[in-house]
């Protein structure tokens, strides 16, 4: 299939085949795709929790408005943001640049100082909103990779973040859940799989100047 064919094949899977599981290679691909997501300033203020244990996932269904995709999928991916974003994140980022690229301090320092100033100037709410937008970028990236790899998924906002955070003890890691993305393989009797996509004509959604 072409990339467009893959995107047409993709849909928000309503029913997964609970007997099928992703391979270790497929899971690794999704981990690497998440890690390679484009993010603002290159700062990776996100983490992805991969939940394979079905017992754990069964306990999360009640906090997901009864959506069985959470447990019937092969794995549940939870995209999280850091509760605190500060100059240490900037320092760590530039330390990594220096280590990987061997870039001298005299080149890095002006950019580091500017980035620290930007982060310090953000209110807590602005930092949360900013990090949350990065999580949506990561989700979009994962959805496209899944389509290419013919892995089914269902992007989900419909859950109670505070309850999920408590159930998984995410606060211990300084994280808050933002999005959930069950991944696996569609069930043969998921009627939504054969529904035609409903989209506006390209002429209605694209403006060419």
C-alpha cells in the first residue's frame, strides 16, 4: 500500500482481537517512533507508559468510561507530560547535545541561556499547555507509524486522568497522563472497520496561495 492507502486503511478501532498480540519488534518500533517525535526546542518533556499486563489494564476500564479497547488491545500506550519543567531539563538537553555532537560550549551557551529564560518566563499553566501540545504531536506521529506498519489503534481522550495517574502511581515519576492509545489488531467483527471515511473534499480543506 502507498502511504495514502495506509491512512485510508487506518481508523479508530472500536473492537480489538484480544487473542492477537504485537511482536517485540513492533513494540520496539512504536517506542522508537515515540522517541523520535519532533518536539519544541528538542526538549523531551514527555514519557510514554507501555502497559502490557491485562490485569492492570482491566482495572483501568472503569476510569475509561467502560471502553474495552483499553484491555482488549495488545498493549495500552499512555502519553504523559512532566509535572515540572525547569532549567534542569534545559541543562540535560544541552549536555546531551554536547555529548552526542561534541559541540563546543561557546556555541551552545547563548542558545542555552535563551532557552532557560524562555522556560523560566512561562507560568505553570502555560508549561502544562505547552507540554500537552507536544503529546498530541507524539500521538499523531504514532498514529501514522501504526498505519504504515498496519497496526491498529484507538486514540483516546475519554478517560479520567487523575484516576489513571493514581492507579498507575504516575505521580511517583513526576508525570500526568494526557492521552491513551490502545494498539493491537482489529477484530474481524468490528463493523467500523469497513465504514467509508467521511471527509470533506480536499478543495474545502486546502488553501493554495
